[in-house]
């Protein structure tokens, strides 16, 4: 299975804002607006204190790691740099304590040596979706592969029709511009079943699975 | 954690009907009415064919086994017999291919030797909730313990205040009589947070977690 989980989308279809930088990983989008529902849950991957909710939202954050054996991400999720690497000291946003705990394959036109942080090794690949997926599935050793984003990477795997399941979370905030995932979630119902489930926290979870 | 999952409740609060027998494990309640939502999901524990849904209902069936290391059930879940065992040939409803895959502790006033079917061993205990839970937690080896029901067993563990998390599913069917779980789910909100999430399939999932 190839899966997308906990992918935040604004009410007008954007997964990220414009102007990504070291200080603003999501550009002009406020991460607190996008992630508040997840941060409140018991199984939020970055939770450091005990506590948190165990309702619907927690089912979604719990699923982020469930049976996942590898992640594929785009370079813009790994960092704000563009073009050739000028500084190999950049090792991602996460430090030694990454939320992944599996091999991660970073799609980039500018490859660099693999990098191990804690229990996560990042591999850099200039490859087609099909080829990097084959490698990730092998690394996942029978488990599933998560397509981690950003928007361009999810779109690329959707266009190649390589995704089996997706969970997006619509947050009631308008971004107006940025990286757009869709005009409407209904764009995908020719290929996917879609369930829309409003959460008591105020967000709306969208569950897609292949027809 | 001590958890309850996929516990079906009628709209008037019953978890089972009257007149349990070999042919009617839920008495006059029609199991198809209670379980249809679960049987449709990809991760339903008794699914034998590929396919099934991956929406909200599937999150609930998936959670049935997630991080569970042991189950505690009442004798009436194990079988329709009452009083001393007249027939030790009865080995539960499930055959060799049980849905549990962990040790199971059966509460009964009439103990009998442990029984292994496939990867599941059933232990029979005449013990307090506290004592059988201590044994189940040890057997679970760091994982969680599921309270598997029926109604009387869930009520007993609720009365002893030993449960951390529960997921019930309200089905739109009235039973009128049987084993009653509650007058209203609101009965429990003094001790538990409660989220009610309507599913597109027509049932309503109730998520409880300890305050």
C-alpha cells in the first residue's frame, strides 16, 4: 500500500503557503492554524508531554506511523534550499529526533550522500516516482510506504496513479495562494472513494481509497 | 492502557439481546444489524476476502488489534453455557482461527484447564477485575489489554474504574430488552471525555477516554 496521512489542506485547497524559508517552513501559512488539531492528540508524532485526546483526530495521527516502513518526500519538505546544495550542513528541520523512524527517500535533482539522524536514514534520489517507489517498497520490507509531501510530490504520485489511500485534513483557514493540491476534493472521486468526516475539533477529515 | 473496541450498542443502550443460544450468540438481536458496518471494512477481524472500505469505520476495526497484548472476556462471550461445565468439548465460537491472536482471560465462576486454539490460549479465571487485569497486563508484556465484553464484563470493569479508553458503535436498531449497557452514553461523561462521530455508513461511533 502507498499512503498519504495527516496532510493538511486549507479550505481553498492549498497545502502550503508562498515564501518558504528557514523561519517559515510553510511560507505565509501559519503552521499553528494547520496543525492545531493534530497537536492536541495523544499520538501526535511530535508530542513530548503526556496527555492529549483519544477521539477521531487521534485515530488520524495514530495512523501516521501505523505499518509504515518508508517515506518518500520532496526536497521542499526536507528544507528551504533550491538548486545545487551550497551547504551540506543542512540536515533537515528535525534534528536527531526525527518523527520518521524509517528510511526516507528525498526526491531532488541535486543528489547528495545519504544522511543518518537517530534511527532515520535520508537517501537523496533523482528518480521517477515509479523508480523511487520501487526502492522505497523494498526498504519498507513488506510494510507500506508513506508519500510525505509536499503538494508537488503528492501531485506527482497522483498523476502517476501510484497512491492507494490518503487522509487529508481540511482546516477552516483560507490561504489564497501557495501550493495548490486541488480545486476540490471531488476532483479525485473518479479514481477514489471519498468519505468526508467532520471532527468535533472543527476540522474535516477526508479519507480516500482507490476504487 | 485498558481499552474497549468495536463494542456494538443498540440505539436504546443494549449490547446484546435475550435468549443467547448456540444458534443465536446475541439472543434475539440480529448480529447482521449490529456488525454490518464492521463487516464492510478492509480490516474487519473476520474478513477472509480482499477488499473493503478504508474510511472512518475502518479506523475503528483497525484499532481492535492495534497494540493489544491480551483480552479479558466474560463467560457469556465465550459460550452460551451457564453453571458448571457439562461439556468441555465446547471450545468457543471461533474454531482454530480465532480473531484474538493473544492470550485471552475468561472470567467464570467455573474454572477449567487452559485451552489453546491456533495462536490464542484461553485461561479461565474466577477472580476480581483487579486480579485478572493484573495477570492480563503481565501477559500483554507492555501492550494494552482489551476488555472484550459482553455487557456485564464491561460494566464490571467500569464500576471498578479500570478502563482508560472505549470505542462503542451505536447502530440505529432498537432491541427493547437484553443486556443493557447504559441509559445514555452521557452517564459516563463525569469520568470520560466523549466524542460522538456520525459515520457515512449510518452508525455513530462513540469515543471515550478518561478525564
